[in-house]
């Protein structure tokens, strides 16, 4: 019973609002995850393609500058490297091979110089070979020219009694032997490829929140692994 004559009235405590539980971050749906996978894979592929195109372009320009300065050895080296930066449809890689063929044609009176140019083209094509050999028609033309020039050159004592036709066929058979990549470097290239693909997939799953915001620490770790995988992949392809 409340005393009506009391000077003070007890204060009623305000009602507390119910506490809200923290909501868990939204998880990306399966379709959004795959969009991320495709997007990251596409960006990595574009970065690799850009590196190939830029490498071929720069080497071609350096080769042109060396040739204009009269440095034929330097020009051959840069044109060979331009041709080695192969990608389907890469115009600067093809231009490097064309420059080498032009140098060989200009050196018709100098068999040694022509042989160096043809060998540089052959080396460029084979260095880009993998599951298939690009520029097969140019490779066949280079092999034929090399075999012909080697036949016309000085012969070893063991070949002194062989006819030109026999020697030419022998050289051509050696040059036409199928290209076989080195197993160790091939495994390194495959391992690097698998590493960066797996890292890109994991990055699409772990480096973004439900709102597609980039999670910096986790994302940077995956980017580092992708970079390592790409370097191993490029290294293996170079020496395979």
C-alpha cells in the first residue's frame, strides 16, 4: 500500500529494449562465387596475355633499333626473343620471325650469316612449343634452309664420301625430330599452373565478404600465391 503523504515517489525503472543478436555476414550464393572465379581467372589470364604482348613488342622494337645501328647479332637476339613471346594472334611475335627470315634472305651471299638467322627463327619457334608447335610451316621452312646450308658448308671427315642428297636428308631428319619438352621443367610449369589456378579459386571463396568487399589480409595472401604460381609456370615454360 502506497503512502499518499510520502514526500517522494519511487521511480519506476524504464523498460529495456530487447538486445539484438549480431547478424552473421551474408554468404555469397553459389552463382556469385562462380562469377568471382571467372572474373579472377579472366583478370589473371589478361595479365599474362598483356605481359606476352608487351614483351614481344619491346623485343621487336629493340631488334629494329639494333638492326638500324648495324648490330646484326643483337638484332637476331631480339627478334628471336620477340618470336618466343608467342600467343595466338600476337602480331609482334610473328613480326619477329618475319624479320629473321628477311635477314636470312638478305644474306644469300653469306651462308654463315643466313644460317644464324634461320637457326634463330627455329630456336624461337621451338622455345614457344608446348602441347603443339606454333608456326609449323615456318619451322619446316627453317629446317629445310638449315639442312641446305649445312650441306654446302665444310664437311666432317666421316661425311666426305657422302653425296649432297644423302647429307641433306640426314640433316633434315635430325632437324625434323619431334620436339620433346624436358620432363622436370614441364612438371614445374604444370605445378605452377595448378598452384595459381587453385589460389585464384580459393581467393574467390575466402577473400570477399557477402557484399563482395575485398578482405585485405586474406586477399593479399592469395594474390601472393597466385604471383608465385605464375612465376613458376613461366619459368617452367621457358626452360622446358
